[in-house]
């Protein structure tokens, strides 16, 4: 394809050429922001190189933002949570420095596990979603799922001869976030299927879980002691364990609101 170059274009013709070129090259951000950036460049007496750099950086930044949004959407978080919004004052059990270090996602890069253990209302699900969101922003593929939903999906997949495919799908993501592990007892078959997912990911991709039970109480969820011990081993070897405590700050906030309106 030969491109004809035109010298001395009028401003209107130049704008039309830029519009057409951006559509052809799929540069929506430059197409949308070109006029404003060009006006700023003229006012700031920017060099041609500087102007070109501003255009390209705007396109790259917007593409990175859109990719992050797609990864966050693909993760299927039930709600938006961030480390920035976490109330450390309400839960003194949690060390802010540790949380901010984990938010850098080096553990995800290394394929290490993370366990968040604590009672309901202590912030473990908030942190699980927040870490998952940070990982998605950092470029990792993330998937969030409730433990019971995951086990039900695995059981159905086994019944439909799709188990290998389903386990492989959960094995491919860089970070798998499993929430509410320990809220209900799993039968041996369900526990074994979950163990297969954990084994598929071991020492390759990261796993983060949130549980309302301490490891000592996991025999109520995984009734086979040897299987329970193997699962705990998979989830703790080389990883991080954050204990969020037993005092529900959600309950404290509710009581404070009720006292304030009483």
C-alpha cells in the first residue's frame, strides 16, 4: 500500500487526515485527545518530539488502563475493594506495612500462596479482593471464586467428563482467590476435587484464600485428616499468613451507628 503525503494541508484537512489515520491504525485515545494535546503543545511551545511523545504516552496509558479494567472484570470480584480503603484503625491486628508490601504483588510474581484467617467482619474478604485487584492492575490474570461455588463447579465438571478442562482453566490464571473457605463441610469427593486444583497450581501460580477457621479447625471442612493436612501444606508452604483476628469491626460500626441514633 502506497501512502501519499500531502504538504501544506489546511488545518481542516489535517484534522480529517488525523481522524482517518487514527481509525485505520486503531488509536482511539490519540483520536479523542489530539486536539487538546495539540493546543497544549502550541501554548507550551513544545518541540515536535515532545508533542509526539505526549500523543504516544496518552495512547499507551489509556491502553494500559483498559487492559487493567478488562482483567478486573474477568476476575469476577463481587464488589470493589482496595487497600487504600481498608480501615487499619478499626483492626489493629493487621500491620499496614505488611499489607502495603503484599499489595506490590511480588508474592504473585513468585507463585507463592497467601492465607487470610479470621472471623467474619474482620476484613479478610476485603483484603482478598483488594490484593486480587492490585494483581490485576499489575498485569496478572486473576480469578475470584467462593469455595462452595468452585467445588460445585468441579463436581458438575466431573459428572460431565469436563474435569480436566475445568481444572486446567483454574490452573492457568496467575492468582486464584478462593473466598469463604471453611464456612461449610465438604464431602470427601468435593474436598479431593479442590485438592486437585491446589495441586495443579502448586509452585507455579499463586493462590490466595480467606477463611473464618484457623488451620486447626479445618478438619470440620475437610473431614479426612490426611487430606486436610495435605491441603494446609499446599496453602502455607513458603507463603504468607495474615490473621485478621476475632473482633468484627463491621459489628462495632453497626453498634456505634445504633448508639449514635439511639
